[in-house]
C-alpha cells in the first residue's frame, strides 16, 4: 500500500525493505549534478586568450578550437526544435556544443570530414578525453584534449605567469559554484607517442583556454537538506568537481558553513592513499568528497557501514553500480542507466534530492505505523484474553460471549488495524533524531 502511494511521489521502490530502511538512514551520500542541481548546463564565461572578444571568427585560433570541441566530445545536439536545441549525452559536453552552435558552427560537419587517428575516451579516473586527428586546420596530425583544467595544466608547458593567471581564473569560477573545463592541443608527427597505457604520456600541451559552466541548484533542495540535518541525518556530497566548486555548492545548500575546515572535505586521491583505519577515523565528519571516482564512493559506503551507520547512496551510471549495491539503500536516478537501476533498491524518478528526503519521511512514518499496529494488536488481544481467563476463575459464565469475541477479532481488530496501518505520513517525524 505504501509502495503504491510512494510511486505517486516520484519514488519507485524496487525492494520491499527499502521503504522502511530509508526511515532508518543516518547518512546520505549524494551526487551533485542533476540531484542537487538542475542539470541545465550552459557556458557562463570563457577564457580563451587567442580569441578576440571571446568570439569565434574566421582565424586559425577559432578553427582550432572548433575542431577541438567537435572532435573531442561524444555528445550530440537535437536540433529538431529550431527554437531550442537539446543535449543528447553528457550535459557538460552538450553545454560546449551549444556554445559552438550559438556562433552558427555545425559540429557534425567537422566530425564527418575529419579522420580520427587515435583516441582515449573520457573516464572518471583520467578526467579528460584526448583525440589525435588528421587536422583540416593544420597540415598534419593534432592532439586535442578536453578535461579537468588542473590536469591539463599539469600536462602542459605553460609558464609560471600563465599558470598563475589560469589558477586565478579557475578560483574565480569555482567560487561561484561553476564547473570548469579546460581545452588544449599539440601538433604531432606520425609515429610520435602521446598515449601510454590509456593515459597521456606528454607534458608539453599548449593550452587553448578554459570555460565556466553554470548549473544552478534546485530551489527545493536547501530546504530538503535542512530537514535531513534536523532529522539527525548527515549528508555527504560526492562529486567529480574541483574542491572550490563543491564547497560553493555546499555553501549555497546550507551544508558547508563558516565553521567547516579542510578536515570536512576530502579528495578522491586522499581516499585512495588512506588505509581503512585512517579513513574510518575521519569519514564521519567529512561533508564533501571532490574529484571522486566510483571506486572512492564504494569504499566510503563500506567504511560508513562498518561504523554502524545506515547508508543511502545515489548513482546514475554503470560505474555507480558497486556503490549502489554496497549501500543499505541504493538510490538510482530516473534517467540513469539500466545497470544502475538493477543494482538499486529504489529509483528516484525526478532525480531530485527533495524526493530522497521525502522517502526518508515516508520510511519513518511507515515504521511508526507498524509500531502503532503492533501496540494496538497486543493491547486488544491481551485484554480480551485476560478478561476471558479471569472470568473463568470468578464465575460460571464467560464475561465475553462467543459473538462478542468474534466481533472483537473480526470487526474491531481488522478495521482499526487497517486504519492505523494506512495513516498518512507526518512531517513531524523529521524533527526526531
């Protein structure tokens, strides 16, 4: 009954126990993009030193950037609606393609007419995509790389002054809770080795620039975060974004406060370097895990469970399946992969954190209804049995006739129990720790 009512509120329970277990949750590990934010990414600002007024023109620098974006992305645009283009695939890559489309550049023409020589697809471990193409812009092969700016800068040969300039710009973007993306290239000769074991093996990339991608937070999420915190549930943001961006998102949500320090944030790299005992000692106080990989998420979930916490975790990708499976309640997203949904206990159809908080309220209310049901059954049946038992010793006739006993069992028990079991959820349960 409760499962059917939950489905009307964008929550699809895949297992019976998940409804009740959500009420016992003490930690929620949540993704950022789409769950805490609106997943409507668009380019907010660009920093390409070679572009005049940050606009694409008919010069070589513009053509290099156009080829870089077209060949180093796997997303597509649905242009069937001329009034509004839609992204198909990665929202981050889609934001860059939309920016290209705003200048009237057709990325599909560039893709179809440019030959790929070699490629490293984007992975959460590398955090970049690298493609070697037979360039139409330059006479020869060019390596294009799009990914996390800090990683691209580490593989580039820019001067300390330029590096400082980029770091200042990135800090500015991240302070506004914007996702950042870097662009770089390198002309290469045939046979020149740029990839080794699925990674870049060069350190002389030439930076094209960086962009800031905005993704506003969902307006209903801060209230849901506050409800969870008041209910004694700790919330941890697990994201692949840079620490600065993650902190600002946490601040806007009311999760990250002035009292928080570096002890309340961890990098995925930090987690990888820690032993299980070291991680257990600090993980309870961590609010944000940035630059996180799926393997980091799974390990964090396991450590929290070993600390006797009831853990709910969100995920939408195939890589999130191990973490979803390890959690007490795995929460897949409505637009997530089939693998993630199969590994989860509950699907959040609208992807919003507020729906997760609502599932906690339902879980707690369901548990209270079970308590009421059992207390009522115990009270009425024990009372009836005692009356009959005492009556057998005190008199010749039973205090309750057979008809009265049947009435108690069939009418009073059944309808009153159904009423107690189907009581609607109350927000007051979220005020209890």
